[in-house]
C-alpha cells in the first residue's frame, strides 16, 4: 500500500513530522518498506517528439531516433520499440534518470556501436501499467513538448507493507485511523455535502439466489448526462504519486475512492447495458473479455455481473470491455458491492488475475462502506463531470453479524506480562473504532464492521499491545537450567557422523531433498518414484530415493570445474514413499581421483575400494560400534560395481544393515559423463546403528594389561581362491580368544607356484598370555591348533 | 720417574693424537690389551713384596682409572664428531611439500545449527524433529491457516498430489503440532530442519533451513519470549548488547504476533550486528494462537506460551558474511573450503561458539 503524507493529512490532523509518522507506522505493525521522494526523480521524464527514425546499422530490430525536447538540440536515442516513428509524441528519459520499474540509472551508452542519449519509455517501464509492447503514445500533447510528464509537487511516497489480516489499512483513511490511536494525530471526521439525487434509477439490479452466490450486496447509482473528461491536476497527481496511470475522470474517481476509503467501485457505461443487471454464477464455459484485453473462459460458480446479453464483469475482480466507460460516455452506472473473500480468491486464482480490487476484496472489505463509497464518488463525478444522479439502489443485505467480545482486562496481563488499565483499553479500542461498554466484570467490546480479523480475546490483546507498544513489555531473563537432554541418541549420531567424516577429509555438502528423476532412477532401480506434483523445474521433479543422486550431480560439476581429487558427503533424508515418515537419514559419501597425486614422496595411485572401506569402518567405530562387531560381506546393490562393493552388517550377515560401500557402477559414471570415472561411494544407515543399553561409564570393564612378553607367528596358507579372507581371519581368532591378540593378513598371492584355483595368504598372528611368557612349546602348540582348525574348516594347507 | 709416571706421560702424549675409533682401539690395546702396558704392570704385582705391592697397586688402580676415563671421554668425543659428520650429509630441504591430503569441512548450515543448539541447550530447550513430507493438516490447518490462505497455493507450496493432501513442509512449525500431539505439557523445544517453498531466485531457494522454537508452560508470557530471544541473539552474534525491536506483525498461528528487527551498521564494508541505526529483520514470533493449542488438545486455561521461527541460512549469512544464499546448496568445492568449518571446531559453551 502506497500513501503520501499530504493525502494522509486529509484524514489525520497532526503536527507530527514525517519521520515521526513513519516510525509510528512501523511500530504499530504497518511496516514502512520504503520512502521515496517522487518529484525529483519523476520530474526528469520529459514529453518529447520523435523527429526522424533510421534503421540501426548494426541491428535489425533497433532504430536510431532523432528526438526533440523542445529546444534546438536534437538527441540521438536508440530504441527497440516497433511503434517508434516520425511524429510520435512520447516520454523521454534522459541520462541520469532512474527507471521506476527496474531502478536502473540510465547512462550515455553505446548500443551496438551507436551512442544513445537516454531512452524512450514504455508504460511498464514507468510503472504506469503492465503494457510493455511499445513506447508510450501521447495524444494532444504537442504544446507540452519539453515539459515534465509527471507534474506532481514534491512529496514523500511511503510504501507500507500491510499484513493480510489488515484489510482495513488498504485505504488511506484506515491508516490514518490506526495512526490516530497512537496519539500522533486526530482522525478528521468528514462531513459530506448532501448531494442532489433527483432522477430515477434507470437500471434494475438483482442478485440471483443460488448456491455459492459470491455477492451479498449490490449497491449502485445511475448518473446521467455527464461529460467524461481528463481529470483535474489534483486528482491526476494523487494517482500518479501512487504509481497509477490517469485514464479519465470517471475511472480516476473510482480508483481514488478505492485508495482513499478502501472501497472498490466500478463504473459501467449505462447505455451499453442490455436492460438490467443480474449478479449470478457463471455458466460453465461462458466467455468474457476483460479490461486487460484478455478473453477468459469461465467456470460455473464464478460470480459475474451480467445483463441480458452476457457477462459484463467478474464481480470484485475486473470489469469487461463491452460496458467500459470512455471519454464520450454520457450515462453511467456506478457500482459498490460486497463480495465474499473466498469466492473472489477462488475465481482470481483459477483465472490467474490480480487487480487492486481483487486484492482488497479477498482480504475482506467493510460491507458497510457501500453507501459512503457511492456518496464520495457521486459527489466527485457531479463536481468534475456534471450530470444528475439517482438515489442509491442497494440490493441484498449484510450477512456479517455484529461481533461483541466480553473482555477481561486480567487476560492481557496473563498473556503479555504487564498490566493495562480499563481506561487505557477504552482509549485505544475506541480510537480504533471499537465500541466499549464497561461493566463491573468485564468490558463489552463491539467490533467495527471493517475488522473481520478480530473475534477473540487474543485478537483484542494484540490490538492493545500493538498500540501500547511492544517496547513496554518487560523482558524476563531466561533461567539457565537444563532439565532434559538436548539431543537424543539419533541426533547425537547425526552430529557425530558429520564431524567424523569431515575429519577424514570429506567436504560436507547440503543439497535439495529433491533431484532429477533421470539420475535418481539410476541409483534406485525398482523402487517407486516419488514425484512432486508441481516441481520448480523438470530436473528437480522427484524426492530423492538415494543419497547418491545429488552427490553424483555435484561431484560431476566439481570435476567439470577442474577438481579431481574429491571427497564429498551429505547427511540427510532419503525417501521411500510419499507418506510422512517414509524417509530415513542416510550418510552418503563419494570419493574420486587419486591418492598422492603428483607427490614427490610417494607413487600416486587411484582411490580404491579399501580407501572407502577404511572410511566406512572407522566412521562406524567412531559412531560407537566395536570393530569386532562389524561384519563385512559382499552383499551389494545395482548402483555399485558388482565385484568391487560390499556391505557392513552388525555382528553377522543377518544383522542390521549398517552400510554399503564400493565402486560406483561404471554404467552410471559413464551415463553421467563424469570426467574421472574412478568414483567410490558409501551409504551409512543411521537408523540401524543400535543405541547402547549402557552408558560408556557403565560398560567399560577394568583395564588389565599383560606384563608378559608378546610373540608373533607368521603363517602362509594355500586356500581356495574364492574363500573370503575375512572369514579365514575369524577362524584363526576363534582358535583361542584369550591368547590371540591380533590377526592380520599381510600378503595375498596368486600365480606361479600356486595351483590355479588357489591363493596363498600370509597372516601374522600376535600372541600374548596374561599369566606367563609363552614358551617355544606353547607357541608351537597354538600354531598347530591354528593350522589344524584352518585346514579342517577351509581345506587350506600350509605353504611349504 | 717411576714406571707408572712414564706410562702416564706416554699415554698423555698419545691420546691427543687419537682421531678415529681405530686410533682409540690401538691405544686401548697398547695400554690395556693382553700385553698392554697397564696390563703388564698388573701382572708384575705378584713379584712385589707385600709393603710395596699395596702402595703400587693403589697407584696403579688410580692411573688405570684415570686413563680409562680419558679413553671414555675420547670415545664420546669421537662419536659425537662422527654423528655430527654424518648429520652434515643428511640435510633435507624442509621446504619441500608434504604428502597431499584432503581437507574436510563442516557446512556452514550444520555449524550454525550446532551453535544454535548449544545456545538453547543452556536454557533448557531440547531438539525435536519431524518429517519433510507433511500432511496438509499438520502444515496448515492445525496451525490455524485458513483454507484459502495464499501460502497454500501451488505457487508457494510443493505438493505430492493434485489433491494437495501431502506436501513438503513449508516451515518447521508442523513439528510443534507433532510434539504437542504426542506428549503432555510443558514443552520446550527447538526444531532445526529443511523447509521447502516454490520459490527460486537470487535471494530465495526452493529449499532452505528454518529454526522453530516452542515453549508452552503455565504462565509463559510475552516477557519470557522477549527475554529468550534477547538472550539468543546476543549469544549467537557473540555481542554483549544488541539493539532489538519487536514490530507487530501477523501469522495465523500466533496472536499477538511480532517480527523482530536487530540494529546494524556497515563499517568498512563489514556488517556490525547489534548497533547502528539500520534495522534488519531476523525472525517472526508470537504467543501461540489459542486455536493451535485447541487443535492439539491443550487446556488453554492452564497452558500458554510462545513460538518463534527464523531462517538458519540467513543467520549463517549474517554472522559469517556470506552474501549468496544459493551458493549454500551448490556444493562448489572452493566455496565449501572457504566458508566451511574445521570438524574440530565444535561449538561449545565453555570454549566458545566460534573461533
């Protein structure tokens, strides 16, 4: 909502300075978003004549125009508008002026090699309308060439952001009323002159009784024998200051009343109405051409104003071409109606129309403002255009009930924390238009018809504290006392997993929860796609089923930027269905490139599966699972290389699935067109990480180091090639869990001297007893046990 | 001159010329070897009479000790020299680079969530969460958002179906509903999380992060709300005083509602939070609307409280001078390296929120 201070002062008697008014507005919830001085800027736009046009030598669609602004000087201006032609009178913006629409400051610039001094403007560039097709065409302005187009005297224009509940502040008077309650001034009571209403209303009006009728009241005035003309300067300036384009006195007056009293009106050329006005629901498929020059196909239940021939307008939204007023219009029908917000909203949304009237009606217009609106508009029309007016004809009635709230002042203190007196309540609410009646128990508060937003005690409390001022609320320091855990186990895991991976060289990324279905499909074969009905773009059309979908997109983007050695991870939701809760938190990581790239110290090598396995295993250990409980197997899924990937489960193959790891399937890296296709990834499923049932302090057993010498023995087994070394190591560990402290494989060999279907595995075993130093005999004995167990369970032989 | 004196002087004459381990061995053999001069003197002891032997033995032992000491000293001297000689040839260029490694970082959003959690933890809030996909009821209806509210438009909200029953939550407020539905008051929670709106330009992203706060108990007033936010803003921006303004506003789920602005100024191109005469909107808040409490079956005669919501990404931008929201979600390695946080910088109350 835009207002000017002089206009405000027509409703508010105040000696307050502009700054004070601006501060007050913001403090009572009418947030001032910007204050601009319109005259200095707008004064720069001059009425100008195009003397000559030539085709731009370097561009087909551009013209080089010779422009005159009255003096001898001829300005060369490059212009792209089709309608730029010799003799046209239009508006010229000189270098240094700021285009209202774009806030772009013009400079002398070369356009395709030709210097252009300023530009010729379209209506949209000057915020006069949405018309952007060509430059403005002015008629009968030959004598005004060189003058400023905007003639308004210097005034501050205040842009106020009105919250959706405050429909009443979409007019200057409503804002003045709110301000008056703060004591910054007094609301001026307006005495209207009695207007002569002698002639007969010529047009029958009716509201059809039907289901979902969107119109409650239809008020109108018939005015005949007017001379519609250009509005007087004071009226034009008022509208221009708000960024509106003056059209004709009749239209300008209806707009003026809308901005002044928040009372939308519409004027019909009465001679173009076929017999009578019927407010009814549209028929399915009925066509209508609106004042925005667009044709609309209507749906049933849309509220229309019609005559015997068809639709004249969409009630409360936009008028129609067929009955629009023109400068030659003689007789008019002035409409002031009340439409239901829900009906307006539905229709405007379905047809995608936004107008000042619609904006107001959908928030709720005072149903009791019809008469006042008609009075003010009729008075102005008679004054400016002459003519004779009829009595007002008002059909239908106000369906809103009077609201009365029995308010207890203690409730204010209970919610806000400070007290308020009954007098203060009376003063504030009365100035806002509420009627207060004090009794011993409470205050009966009658809500004014323009405040549909007020119905509860809390609503009144908000009114009171908003005017009294939030700064009067005494701050209560919070008590530093923690009575509940801040994070639960899963939240701690989330936090820990982030830090754990970042400490392993992974960069944390945060990406959308949605992704490109074409990529998501590759990582989530077989599961049902979860589409977004109204995606923001076609490559963000599904909820991600895999944490890899976006990671893969971004690893590629980084590779394309020239970064090859990448470790990225994201922790966040992946989705398994479209219902709330069908999601889980996954930690996903991708690693690509080389280790020791271009190092003078070590040989460079590709990242491999044991890098990624190492990251997964240490992360899981850091997340609280003992290493011995991490069971690794080669169960995998399609998005990984089938031979170079595996799973980690808890304790056994059947245990909860903790993670996948491995090389990303070459078919996927190929289809993504990754520059470096050597990409490894992992997924850790946080929901499967068990919460320990004991706290660390309870689960730590006492520490017992052995004081005796430890010994090591190496074994080389020849074993079936397909036998898993992880299982072999476990078999050895289980031989004597007390003595065997560590088992580790240090060589795997296939080839010469080893049968084709076998491999040789060299394993180092660390042995230590708690009660003595192991003798040669003891060591031989345990070695024998190991060899026997291994050969019995695996068929392996000791390599000789 | 006695024999011993003679030996001593010969030794002294020779020891100075000892330069290498080999020389040392030679001189050792000469005096202490099988037929060494000292060894021979010891052998001669037997031939002396008792009186003389005692005195001679004493002198001999003294000289033996003295010479041994000198030899040891010489040995250390030679070894030190040899080590130094060796080290002279072992000099590396320490300015050569180390093995390449990858540096991991924590995303600014995660870091700021941890900072916020740490601050609210101090005054007894705990962290609650909810799903990203929500029902229309939890996201709008239960939060007193009217049926025709523009936020429900397809222009504003991502829906999973045409019937608008399921959506991507547009704020973290539905977690208020979930929390209050599944428990009994009092409630004191913060809810950081992903939120979604159909909006995408330089300053809007279709996904962003929000922090919701909710405190419901007996006798919680707007004074508590003010105190809580004043505490939070000061702690978060790590300033002692902060200029703060509560401005009346409107949200369907709170009544009264307010927006909170904080003072700031720009000094040498850097934003200074807390002072100055410009205002910056940072959050929305208010007393929970009685309709919301009724929807979750809370006795509004007994319980009341406040709620607030703020943009986490925006807070991160303000605190750490990040000027492009969209960059948060573009995973540019260079941006992450620049704005990311070391994983060891865990925000804590005792060590401070940030370095």
